[in-house]
């Protein structure tokens, strides 16, 4: 299945067009990958963008340049240069991307825990970090990009990316049953059911379950559920003109408004009202105007 999306963004300085195409792979990758994506012409009228955490993992391949630039929170916001392909691990913190240059990029948006079969390390080692793809896949990362570059159509790039990802699996394309069950419950019920109820049905000790979940998904079940609840808030207020924050907090399972505000600020670095006044067309990205 493939979707073609076109967007026109309007900034204070100029308007620009962006082309985004997405493709949903076939089984068995369908169980691990949400979609492949192609982005062209993204050049907004600002140079930095806040990217909010959602617990997923992104593989990004720059088809224009041999480098990718991201701002490093741990180095007082210094611009850090990576190779042409980057893995953005499962994040529970926001990070900042460089939008100063127009790019053409190809990527893979993995489902929670979906990258696990394609790594030789536990996914929690990538928690809140970005790393050049060759650090994880060696020369195969460079070979993959070199194979993609000469292709003339996005359809061909998606096809080759799908074929190569299957070959790059270093583990069987199966999930641990406990992780599979838990993710299904967390993603379908989210905050509606206590975490203890879900973990109690798995048949493992709590310690063992947490260990397995971290290794495959990249974070603890509790933190993952916090992120899902936060993402539900963003989905609820997306494209609305006004918000009653107390109603939103209660509807999304927060026990009081202070608890909600504390979580929101931890994940975004912003207050809910500040975020709402600055939100754009993509609810997980916020413009930073210098």
C-alpha cells in the first residue's frame, strides 16, 4: 500500500512546497515497519525544529549530501555532523534537527520494537541517542545508500530498501510473545488499563518482563506507556482551535493537571499552552525561531 501526500506550508517569509510519499511494506516486514517514507523539498523558513519523542525508531538516509546535521543536547546545543545515514533511537526526550538546507531523504519508520531483528545489540542501548548507521551495520550501510542513489523513481527506491532490509536481519523476524502481547495491549488500550494488569497476564516475573521489553523496545514498559499517553494528548489537540487542558488531562488518564503539565514539560521542554501556540501541521515537530 502506498500513499502520496502533498503539503503547502506558509511561513512569515515565504511559502514552500514539500513532497512526502510513504509506502507500507509487505509481510514479514509489515510486523516490524510502520512505513517507508520519502521527503523532498522540505525547506521551512526557520533553521531549527524541535522533534518530540514518541518511542519509535527512525532510519534516515540523506540522498543529497554525505552528511546529516543534528543539534546535540548534551553539548549545549552544538551542531553535530553524522554520516549520510542515521538511526534515531527510541526517544523519551526531545531533540533538535537542522532545517537550514533543503534536503531529499529516504527513511524507515519502525514500529515500537521493530528494529530489534536488524540489530546485534539490545535496542535500549540506542535510547535517546542518534548514531551513524555504519556504526551498527558497518560497510553495508554505505552499500545500501550507493545502491539507492542511481535509482530514478521513488517506487524503485522503496522496493530496493525493502529487499535490502530483509537481507539485513540479524535475528529471526519474530517478536518475543510477552513483548508482542504487551505492545498490543498498550497500543490498543493505552492508559485505559493499569500496567500491572497487563504485566500480570504475561507469566513472567516483573523483572524479567521489564528486561525483555527494554531489550526489544528500548525503554521500560512504564516509560513507554507514559509516552503513549503524551502522544494521545497531541493527537487530541491537533488542529483544534481551543483547548480545555483539564478535560484533556482527565480524558488521557492523568490523575491531575499538575501531573499532566509535569509530564508534558518533561517530553517537550515547553508548557502545554506554549506548545499549542506554536504547533504546526505536524504535531511532533515544533518550529524554533531564533
